[in-house]
């Protein structure tokens, strides 16, 4: 066989194999297609690609993602200067707050704004969430971008995955219990992604190929595991069986694992920073629900006395009550984000906490 | 180190590279096989290497003496050094706590020398006595490590029936992986020499490599020395065709293991762990799940063993030949775990008298062979019951003379095919019932399982969806294999079928494999 024929044969075989694999995945192992349209923000971390529109498709749902010119998931544009007598809430989080798997109108940020407006509080909610963010990136985003929106209230999402994300990003570390900025940049895979995004073929594949999605997910999970293991090993950050280790200097006090210490410091730092720009600070708990396992609060990973330092809202009780009545709150076949009901419950919970607080009522009672 | 683990792929890749480099040096290749096999086996627990070394040296020495050859001083020295150095290396990682092992091996050597001297001095029929020693050592290892606790517990239970209270002797030992396989393999070496079917080897290296050959060390096939050992003395051709067919055979085995067996395992486990709470349909579905789990687990391992050996230029015997297409129990045992059933036939059934005596003796020999075959699988009454059940259906089919009728029936294609389908279906149901004994933890579970199935009998179950999801492709593949009479579907078929079957197997392994590395069922036997 001539070299030309051989080449044609090999190319055809590769092409056929790819088509075969794509249909195999679609038939036997349907995979969610959730492209991440992220790029580098000017302040060294990830941000949503401005003016991008794309679809998220899972076996459970299909959601249209529309990003405005500032990289915010919204159909509106926001100016840095707020209107008089308007309470501005700026929220930071990952894919849960960004509203993955639900339409814009069913996302937490949209519902929160809507609920508050209906109840007579003309608040504006600005959603600075970016998929994949941990607390460290949220803090950087607050300091670099969030403050420009002159927030009256800052809300941070808290999910147990933040413990690993904070270690992985390596943006901050603890030096004798003091939080120090370690790196100015954390842009994992962004250069390659930016380069690939120039090609329409690539954009077509990430938005339509379940095969690509399955392979990417599998690779990402393995790389994340590897990175988390390496970072924690190299810096002895998470001592093994840390729950059982007791601090030698204070024998009655259990030794807190490094990743938890770091997360607490980051949350407290965000609170202090918010105070410095005259904004109230709140944390919203994202309960964890793995398939066929009992739901639990992400707060269970933090020290019990954290509630005395931070204002925390957790929907865990409501979630558990609804779950016991066979209500689904998470998409079980997709990426496991809150479904429409889940988003609504969290928005209701935060709304009622705010309405019942002295802070929001005094905000509108106060002459501006 | 499991075949389905990342560690094995790294190990095999590195091993193959060195093996290929030394392709023109047979002894270096054999040394590599020995070292590689010991690393492979030592990855479970390096101390168990001592057992393999003891078995190897015993059969090396007895093999030579059975054939009537005198041991040279060099051979004795080599065997002694191999045993002591091997033991030292095996216990090195846990030296302080394993020093007793070295002591035991030294004692064994002393006793062995005494026995050899006694046999040579006081007995006339040396050959028989050396065979006896070989069988005693191998069965002794098996007995101590596998059956002590079972027989001790059974004795206590038996005594309790008569009101006698005995203290149970319990050995706190883990079952060494693959001990039932390599002890049977080495025994076949000594017996074959005794029977004059083969000559003993003078080379300890080749003998040790044969006993420890890693592709089939831990779960068979139980090779015959007359088939495998000579391959260590011949220059092995590492050709592209063997490598490719071996690779696809390995992938086919991997598909059966990680996609089918490992995904059916949780379903079977769930049903067998709590049969009282299951519906009749769930119990049947769980039993079917186990029927295919054990087939894909074990035949998958055998395929991977044969595939990896073929890549190294070795030919290992076929162990499974579409067993669920059997029409009769005797056909089933010619298709299921062929290496064990032929071993039992040659070294147990025939010496017991086979079918040479009266009909009653034939039936007795059949049942006894199957009961001992059941016991080989594990130290539990459920395995004995399974063996007895297999013996019973073999006898039943013999009484009905179904095998004879099959061979003598007139040629009539359509009617024959319909008869075959009926016989295969009946046999499949009988096999499935047999697996209930095999899988259940106790005979009480068997009883509650059977009462659960027949009380409010129904077939429907929610479990069928998941079971059929994994089984349907296998059934289609096996029908094609049966129709084409071709077991290596990924290599020896029309290229269109071949390409699609290969892509299907690869995609299944990538996207449908059960997460985590699950051990093979037969590693426990």
C-alpha cells in the first residue's frame, strides 16, 4: 500500500473512531456539556469572558448562559456608581452562585434581587461569581473589582470544595497564623484555553461534543486530585488524620488542619475588608449532596465557633425538610448544582434573613 | 498488583522493554521473568514469596529424584542458596518480625535433608516416596494456609453434636494469593515425571520461572509443566502478530473484568448481603448478576493472563470456551475453568478409577472429584455443597445418557438446533442454581434465598435495567463468538466487525469501567 493510501486510511480510521466514540458516549454514558467560558481578568485571576453566550446541556436540563460586557452573568450592564437610596449587594461564589444548570431567571442572584424588590426593598444584586472560584479568588475579586461597585452588602458563598481550591490556587498562605498574599496570579490552563477559543472548531466542539466533555471532565478530575495532593504534600498543609492530632503545646486543644485555618482566615479577611469599605459581610452555606448519600452542611468542615465571628446563612434545615418530602434540590444527572427549587429556597432564606435584620431596615430608614 | 491497575501497566511496560532488549539472550529473559514475577507477587505481601520458593525447590529436588537421577553437589548447593537467599530477600522489609520465617526455612532444610537421606537409605521404591514428599509439601502448604481454620471449626461443630466441647485451634493467617493455583501446578510437574510423561529439569532458574510465571501465577490457568516448562528453554519469537493478538486478548479480558464484572458486583453484593429484604424478582436478578460477574471476572483474568503471556512469546492453555453455551454438565466442565477440570480429571478422577469400574464406582468417582473440586475453591461448606451439586447433575445426566444421545442423534439441522437451544437453556438454569451455593456465605443464606425466590414468585425487578445495560453487549458478542466459533473476536474476524468490536471494547473501558480497582474473585481461592 502506498504511503498516500496509508495516510488516508489512518486519517479515516481516526475520524471514524472519534465519531464512534462520540455516539458511544451519547448512547451509553450521556455526559453533560458545560463549557467554561473563562479568561484572565485584569487582576490575575479567572473571569467570565465578556459578552459571551453559550449553552449548558445536561441530561437534566438546558440553560442559556449570557455574560455582559463586564463578565457578569446578567442581561443588564452595571455602572460602578450606584443610584441614591439603592442597596447594592455584590455576591461572590463559584458555579452555584453563577447559576450553572439553571436559566438566568432561576439563578440565586436574580431571584434574590427579585424577592427583595417585590418586598419593597429596591436592592440591586451584582453577581461576580465565576465557576471554579475558591474563597481566595473571591477575596481577590472583592478587593480588585467588587469594591468598585460600592457594595452595601458583600455575600460570599461557602462550599466545602473551597478548602481544596484555596490550597490549589496558592494565592494566599499563612505565616504564623497571619494571612499573607503569596502569588499575584492564578490562571490554570487559561493561556491554552484563550488560544483554543480563537478557533470556531474548538468552540463548536466544547459546546456540542459529549466525548470531549467526558474526556475533559475525567482529565480535570485527575489533574485536580494530583495538584491538591502535591501542594498539600509539599507544604505539609493537611496533616493526615488531623482530626485525631492534638496540638502538643496546648494538649487540650485539637490541632486545626491548615486548609481549614486558611479558609477561616480568608473569610475573616473578607469580612474585615468589607467593613473597611463600609459594607456588611455575609456567608451563605452550600449544603453538599452526593448521589445516594445524606446531605450535609459545608459549615460542618469549619470550626463550630465560626458563627460568632461571621454572619452565616444556611439553608440546610429547609433543604433536609424538603428532601424528606421527596423534593429534589440538586440536579442528580448533571453536574450536581442547585435546581430551580434549590436556588429559590436559598434566595428565600437570604431574603428573609435580610428583611428580618436590623441592618436592611435601618439602611432604608436612614436618610441618604 | 492487579492486572486492572495503573501499577501493572507501568510494571508491564517497563518489564516488556527490558524483555525485548534481551530477546537474543534466553537466560537473561528467564532471569527477568523470575525477578519480574517475584516483584509482581511480592507486591501483595513479599513474605509469601517464601512459600513459592519452598514449593519450587521441593519439586525441583523431588522431580530429579523421582526420575531416578542423583543430585549433584552443585544442584544441592544451588537449591539451598536459592532457598536461603530468596527467603532473606523476602523477609528483608519486615526483618525483625519475620525472623521466625528464616528459622522455619532452615528447619525445613534440615528436615528435608533428613528425609532425603532416610528415603535413600531405608526405602526400595524411592520414586514413590519422593512423589509422596512433593504432594505432602504442596498439600501441606495448602492445608495449613487455607484449610486449618475450616477443618478446626468443623471438628468443633461436629464434636458439639455429640456433646463434646473442644477448643478450636485458629491460625491467624491471611490466605496467600494464588496458593491453590501454583501448588496444583507444581504437583502436576512431579506427578507427570512419576508417570514418565516428562523429564525433570536440571535448571533451577527455569523451574523457578515456570512456577512463578507472573501472567498466570495468582489465578491460573493452572498450566501443565509438560506444556509450559519447555517454552522456557526455547528461544521465544517476539513477533508483531503475537504481540497484537495478545494485546487485544488482554483488552478483551480487561473489558469483561472492569466493565461487566465490576459493575455487576455491587448489584450481586446488595442482593446477597440482605436476601430476606429482597423480592423474588430481585433475588433472581441478583443471582443472574453474579452468574455473569463470576464468568467475566474469572474468564477476564484468564484472557488477560493469556494475552500478556502471548505478548511475551508464551502460549498458555485456554481456560474458558463460552461455558454458558454448554448443553450438558460434562460439556460445561470442558468449557469452564478447563485447566482445573482437566487437572482434576487427570490427577484425581482417573487415579480414583475413572469410569473403568462399575457404574456405581463411576458415579462415586465423579461425585468425589467434584466435591474435592468444590473444596479447592474455598474452605467453606457452601463450596462443598456446590461441588456435590455439580457431581449430582453430572451423575443425573449420565443416568439419562444425554451425552450419548447427543453424539448419536441423527443429523437434522433445524431440529438439532432447537434441541440444543432447549438443552442450553436447561443447563443455564442448573448452572445459575449452582452459583447460588457458590456465592452464598452459608447454607442458611442458600435456604432463605431459595424460599425467597419461590415465595410469591415473580421475575420483574428494578435491577434488570442495570444488569441488562452491561450484559446486552456481552450477549451479542458471545452469540457472534458462538456462531462464528471464534473466541478472539477482536483479532480473528472480518475487519469491519473487528474495528467496531475493538472500538466498543475500548470505549466501554474508558467510559463505563467501574471506578476503583477491584480484586478478582478467584484471588481468594
